[in-house]
C-alpha cells in the first residue's frame, strides 16, 4: 500500500515540474472577471453595528442598506439578510386538533407517509399549533350546523 502511494506522489511531482524552466503564462482574464471592482480591503464589523443574536451583527451603510455581519474562522462575513416567507398559516391549515385533555392538546396531520399525531402542553405550543387551536375553538361543535351551512340554496 505504501509503495502505491509513493508511486502516485512521485508521478504527481513529475507531472508538476516545469519542463523548460520558464514561468508559466498567466491565464487570460475573462471580461466578466475584469469588470469586477477590486476589493477595498478586509471587511470589519462597524462600530455602530447592533448585535441582534449571539455573533450576528446588523448595521446600515451610507445608502441605507441593511447588512449583517458575522465572524468566521476566515474573517468577517458581510451579507444582506434574507427575507423568509412566513408559512405559519399554511402549516396551521394542515394541522387538525383532535382533542384536549386538561392542559394537553392532541394534534393530527396528514403526511405523504400517512397520518401522524402528537400532543403538546398548551404553554409549549408553537405558532402554527396555536393557530390550529384557535381555529378549532371558533368552529361550531355540532357537525350538523356546518353541513347545512355548507349547502348552497337553490
């Protein structure tokens, strides 16, 4: 095994040698690379930045854009925050409340792999579960009332 690794390493060194001793020609830059502005130096966290989470800072630049800064092992990373879509209402629409047992609420949700159920204490509910509980509380308890209300008058 050692011999095979030694041969591979020696072959790599042999291929990496410059045969004529001259410096290799620099590759031509593409127009897209040439159009990029030069970096203005290493990025640092501004003094007026506010720490919004542990290790995550937020600041506005002169033009009013909001930037986030975080420290990485390679230096400071500067990026614009992503605006994530709030899908709590969609998630709550998929959840059905099956019952309550004191301060514990039981839920059911259809998934591609079948129906899944779980229970959670009322003080530990997430936003989607809270919305499902509120929706279940607004619905009438009598099933006949909803059936007659759903039929259109002819």
